[in-house]
């Protein structure tokens, strides 16, 4: 198995009601404590799009990771 979840991690499970809106191929995890920036020229394409509910969870994880 992978690393244990921490409080900032957001799981996007394939059984989640919003999963079909994401266009992701499998369950995924967002790790707001591991965010970074890259030059947009290095981005090859878009993998999917997250629902407002999932984005709220990610926002909460970011706030927690940044101590806001």
C-alpha cells in the first residue's frame, strides 16, 4: 500500500457520486501539502475537472496545510 493519509489529503474515489464529472480514469488523491508550480509550457494536457464539492475539500486541505 501507499503512504498513510494525512489530514490534508483529499481522496477522490471512483465510487464518489461526483466522480463521473471528473473524467479521471481511477480513484485519485490530492495532496495539498505537496503543491508546487511549474511553467505552463510544461503542461501537456488536462486530466479532468473537479466538482465544486471536491474543490471545497481541497480548499479545506490547503487551508489546513498553510495554517490559515
